[in-house]
């Protein structure tokens, strides 16, 4: 326990030095830029400018710091190490894969391909179980971050399904700057910097070419940026985030187990290297299949005006309206569209009573639907704050490209050559 306490102390101290690093704040700046773009999309679709870039960036940064401490402790506990040049190979290949498809910008794909190449031809030469363990820990950290905040500030969107029907949904996009403390290991008592003599059971991952009984570890700071992106078309953002966090967490545990066993039985390195990209692909395909093949949740209802999202703060939010509610009546008059709602409000007293249906999904039993009531206070020169599901009056939809600019350019170039 004393050794782990010393390790934790050094991890916290080095994490503090990362916060003063320009690289960390560059990553934070890039993340803030991504959130600003999301705010621009919301303003374009709905004319609403309520997206606080500073707030969402601050929350992501704080969560990333805490998750980084957890990930750093895991890497120290397992003794995950990689040569510096190995990380360069991974980063370079990940960027090249991104040019083919944006979602290939992931250590699972780059690390898996490099591991298979290393096992097959011996180049680049690095420890495959340790690389797979690094990929597993990063995805474990990501799964925790998704569970905690992947559903927060989800961007309401209008898009079309395969049949061309306009449907509502949410674009879940999150980015986190994660400071990590990685291991630098050298044999004997030489070397510069501060070292901690580890107990006999360490490391859990078998080291290659080092004597565990005569090994000193050093801790070095690093910064990574983690990202998460999904669509919630058939379920709520919270439900989608929980499911994705669970499947990604399961994937990371299996990969970590394979890496741990492979460090003692080298032939299992092949299994870990194959599972890293294929398992990750299964996780993504499962989520996409659920959203594309399931029944859309945010579509017009015959019983009233279905709410896609509610602006906070706003009169509608104060009245108790939330995402997914179906407005039944306003001032005793049935409502079917946003146009009807606007007309009713223009001739109604202030405040005006409002009734709406809400699906209760808080328990594990069959979801039930209940009627709720509230008072809608109209504020002069203030929008009521309701974003409805897309109807006939909607003319702006998002088209989600699934390929990179490079692949689209190559496809266009090939078509011109053929024609």
C-alpha cells in the first residue's frame, strides 16, 4: 500500500505539470473549437444560440483530468510500457487511416494493424501485449467518460432515414483532453529522475527483456484527446450513452484480458491483435444497426405536438416540458403543429395552461405514459423554447457523410476517369 501511495502521489504531481503544458491547452483549444462548431449547427438548424462553449469545454476538461488519473493508475498497475518510436508509428498510421474514413482515427485500428505487422514480419518491433493493453486502457477510460457525460448537451438534429422520411434525433459528440502518466522503464539503478522500487508481484503484464526484480520505473507525462460520436434516433441520448458505455467497457475488459494472458503466452498475441480492430468494429456496427433498423423515436404524433428538445432556460422548460413529451392541449385547445401552437398562444391569456403526455422509463418495467400539466408563461421578445420533431414545414436536414474528404475526392476522380 505504501508503494501504491507513492505512485499515486507522483501521478498527481506529474498530472499537475501537464496542466501547465502548452500542448495540453492546445488540445483543450481544439476541443473548444469542435464544440463551437456544434453550436453553429444548432443555430443554423433552429436559430437558437444557447450553446455555452465555455461550460461544455470546462466540464469535458475536468472529467478528462479525473479520468486521466484513473487511466494512469491502471497503466502503472499493469506495467504498460512502449518504446517512444512505437507511439510515433501508431499516431502516423492513425492519421493515415483517418484519410480513408474518419472513424478509423482510433488506436484500436492503428494498434491492431501494427501489431499484426509486427507479429508477421517483425517490423515495427515492439511489445504487442503492452500495445494492446494500452489500447484497452484508453477505451476503458473512454467508456467511463461516455457513461458520465456522453449524453450531456446532445445536439438536436433533423435528418432523413433510408425511406426519405424526416426524423428527429440527437447527435452525441463529446471530446475530452486526458492527461496521462506513462511508464519509462530502465533496468538496474541507473537513469535520471525519480524512481520507485515496485513490489514483487509487479508488473501484472510480463515485461520483455527486463528483470522484474531489478527494475526501476520512471513516470513521464503525456496528453491524449479522446472523442465520442453517435446518433440517437430510436432511443434517448441517455439510453444510447449507457448502452455504448457498457459495450465499449466490455470490449476493453476482453482486450485487456487477452493482452494480460498474451504477455505470458506469446502465441495469444495474435488473438489480441485481431480482436482489437474487429471487436471495435463490432461495437460500432451494433450501435449503428440498432439506430438504423429500429423504429424512429422522434417523429410526428397524431395525438399532438411531439417535442424533440427544450431550450434551457425558457418558458417551455419552466412549464415542465422535456424532450419526448407530446403536447396535448394548450389553453384547452388541441395542438398538432408548431404553427397551431403559435396561433393559440397569440390569443391566449398569460400564463396559459398546458397538458402533455410523458413516457415514464425510470423503472425496469414496461414504460408507462402519464398526462402532466403546467403553466406556460409567455415572455415578450422571448422564444418559448420548444424544438419540435420535423414536420412538413421543415426544410433543413443534416446529411451525415460516412467517408472522408480524401475518399470522396478519389471516388469523384475515378468516376470522371471511367466516364
